[in-house]
C-alpha cells in the first residue's frame, strides 16, 4: 500500500472510527455513535482511494457509489441504486464501508437533485423505503432466526434487519470537492494553480460548512476531513516509495522521467494519477518496441526475420 503522507494521516484518523462503525460495537446502543464521515478535497488527491484502503486494512467489503450516476427509485427503466445497496448489505458477513463519491453532486435545485438528496438522507438515516425491492435471502451470520421462504411474510423482518445492519455495521464515507469552498479556485477546472508551485489556499472550516447543505451535513460527524492538494514534497515521498517496488528494467526510464512529471503534476494539480501515467510511460520506454512489433505481427508459420 503506497500512500502520500497526507493520505496516511487521513487513514490513521478514520481507521478507529471505521472499526467502531463496523465491528458490532454499536449493536443495541440507545444512543448511536455518529460514525459517517465526510472527506473534502479537490480532485486527484485520493479521497475515495483512502476510503477503499481503510476497507482493505479492516478486510471488509467496500461499495463505491458515484452520486453523479445515482439512479432514482422513480426511474422505472433502469436498475435502481438502492437495489444494489440492499443486495450488498444482505450479503455482508460482518460489516462494510460504503463510499458516496462526488457526494457534492447532490446539491442544486433541480427535481432530480431534490429526490436524490432524499434518497441519500434515507441511506444515512438507515431507512429503506417500502418501494425498494428486498432480497429473498439474507446472510444469517448476523441474525439469530432463519427466514421463511415467503417474501410476503418476511418483508417487514427483512427490511428491519437490513436497516439494523446499515445502522450498526456500515460506515458511510462521503467524498466531495465542494468547489465553492476553495477561495479563488471555484472557476478553475481541476483546481489548477495557474503554473505556480503554490497550492490553492485551503478553505476555512466555516467556508466548508457553508458550502454543504445543512440537512446533509448534520448526518455526518462534525469533524470534517480536509485534504489539501498534493505538494512537491508529497509527490517526492510517493515517488521514492514506488521506486522500491517497480521492476529493475523499468527503473532507469522512471528515473529519467520522474522529475519533469512531478513538476507538471504540481503545476496542474494532477494528484496521485500522475504516477499511474508515469509508470506506464516508463514501462513503454523500457520495452524493445521493434521486437514487440515483430512478435505481434509475424506469421506463426514463417520464421522470424
């Protein structure tokens, strides 16, 4: 697992919260500890990546939903997003991490965004609407009694148990940019720094809170995780970690390319994806392209020339 120093800090901060949210510690409590958490950061910093890493550390399943492509219950022509959620919950063997990526997309005054917010509010409140189709079978590890085969007889029980799992064994991590919270960067696609190495000035807590819908904000922990755009020191730290594990034949090309790539990443605020592109470029440069072409296009019936 390769993380930037900032990503490592966020993982360490959220890990104990995720453990409490998913290990059964909250079962039967009269006052439910609020564990759902918000991560606010510009694109490319690794918000959803951090959430997935937490699930890997805890060895828990992770469901990542992009709010921008959420399918409402009122849409009769496609599989509803809520259908995927209840199927995932029904198959949990212990706990799980549910990531709402680009959760800031639910803001706005359109009819779609209004209905979307209501469905997300229900999810965060562990409420499953009656119109949501329920699975016929549930994993029995979390429950004491077997289920009847008749869906009509068990629907209230099934819904109640699914809601209990959502409430006591699932942590929701919301990830969003909330561009309006970043002073001087709201109109810049990707939060570009305009060719300078100075990262965008992070918003204050008041600006972050003001940019989030109050009804959504109150369903998450009051402690909001703020991730800053990656600095040059962050990129260098990650690059050194990658250099320890990449193939030896790729390392010379990587070394030749990494300085310019990091400079471009700082100027364009590319985030962690710069290393994915850089590694591919280094691997391509390390191959003997002519031999690859001969191997691909030669007729197997003819000898190599």
